[in-house]
């Protein structure tokens, strides 16, 4: 139904546990303010859809990096903040992370600015399903890189916490592919510690 989301977790049973005989269920209810981040028809880059948000808590705020689709169907990442994790206090008018490398860009072109995507006519592909993890003084972003033709792959970039909080989005590192060719991986994440 429309008010429940079901999730299941599984741990590999070992000889030292009795997990083989247990069933795990978890029922989650959608928040009554759902969706927390909705599409913004005033911004061409996020006019159609917003979803799959990554979140990190730092400096007294929840920082959301969310996937968005706009008029060109290019997936980019938007940014919003919230003090309580539900009410959006700030939301940027431009994307904070765009496809830049051929492996994440429709037509496998190398773009430096968001405006270049519109000049090229856009297309289907981009950066999807973000996850973000803080390790020491860096934030590691993992996501799905999709060029619109080849199987999607997991990719990673990073930015220092200082640059992130200063909103210096030009400081994201050059993204690198982190999954094998031909293997669709839409759930890559970095753990903050061993």
C-alpha cells in the first residue's frame, strides 16, 4: 500500500549463531511530509524528478545530496540542508555534482560545466543513487555512473569536509570507476571504519 515500505536485512549465518532459524522483518512507515525533497519546476535540471538522497550530518545540519532529473533527462545531484532531517532549510538552485567524465556522460563526452549539457542536447544517463560517507576530513561520494549506453558502474569522488561546508563544489576530486566492467552495481558505499 502507499503508506508502508518493507525492508529486510540478512546476515550470513555462521556456525556460532542461530540465525538460520530466524526470520527478520522490519516495517517502515512513510513520513507524513513525504516527499521531503520534491521536483522544482522552476529549475530545468530538477523539474521532473528528485529521489535517492544521500545524507550526512555535520555542523549541526543534515546535508542532502539528491538525484534529480530535469528537462534533458540527465541525472545530476542537487543539495539541500535541514536542521531536523525533515524540513528543508536551504536548497541550491544549481546542481552541485554533474557528470564530467565519459563513463558518466551520455554520448561519452567530457563536460566541464552544467551549461555544456544543454548545448549538447542532453540525453539519458548521468550520476545516480548517491551515497556519502565521512572518513576523517573527507566526504566520499559513491554513485552509479551511467553513460546512457553501457551497463551502469559504481564510481567514487571525494571532497574535503571544509570545502563541502564552504560549498566549493568545484573541489570534488576527479571521479574514478570502482566496479568491474559489465557488472551492474547500484549500491556501492564506503564504510566509515573497519
